[in-house]
């Protein structure tokens, strides 16, 4: 299996692993509320809940980094594409840090949480410019839509405070990024398969 295909598989695995762990952690804590809690509240509960949540972020973040190795090449030769992929690595590191430095580590946890939810959509916006400059217009439009969704849930929360907790904007923003990763992973695997099937 070549490197782009490995990165694509890691991208698929990371999205399912992270959100699977989050949902299992939610189900394991009966007092969790989507409108009153933050997802990070799961990371400081005793026993299984904290373990599955925090390990999910750490392992998932490592898998996302493997995905980004392939993304660096898939983003093309334009400078902005490379910068976007590099900023996405930063978002992955921040995700890992959220799992390592739970809410008991103040203010570190807050800093890395904000860092993740800022750097992820920012990386997508940079990639939009990179894709557009390479005339990959459909890919640019798709990435823009997910970047706007990932950011808008936070803009609306700060503007209207539609929930007392932040679990919903966290989940929706993260899901937007995860969906983007899944589609990119599919495209990377497809492109890799086409290259390997060409006669040498």
C-alpha cells in the first residue's frame, strides 16, 4: 500500500474512531447534556468515560497527522496548499493536546481547545485558496462550505448564545472537519488507485 493510500485509510479511520469514542463516552455518562455541557466535560469524569474520550482524541489526532502527510502532496504544488496542510497539522496537535490536558489543566486546556477550533477552519480556508489557485474549483467550493460551517456555529454561539454549554458547536464544528477529511481521504485513495493502475 503506497503512502497516499495509507494516509487516506488513516483519514477514514480517524473520523470514525474519534466520533465513535465521543459518542460512547456520551452514552456512558448519564448526566451529560448536549445543551449544558462541553464535550471536554467527558474528559474529567471518573473511570471509563474519561479514558475513552481522552484516548479517542489522542489516538484520533495521531491518525489525522498520518492523513495530513498524504494531504500535503494532494494539496498540490501551490504554496498556499502546503501552508494549509501545515496549519491542519497544528490543528491535529491541538486535538491531541485536548486529550492530554483535560479540564483539570487550566488554562492550558482552554488554550488548546480554542487553538483547535480556530486552526481547523483556518487551515481549510487556506486550502480553499490553494485549490482555487490550481483551478480545482469544485474542491475549493466544497472545502469553503465546510470551513464556513465549522466556523459559523461558533459565530452564532458567541452572537446569540443559543446553548448554555458548547457541546453542540463543538460537535458540529468537529463533524464538519471530519466530513471534509473523509471526502479528502476518498479522493486520495481514488487518485492513488488510478496512478497505480496505469501501465508503467
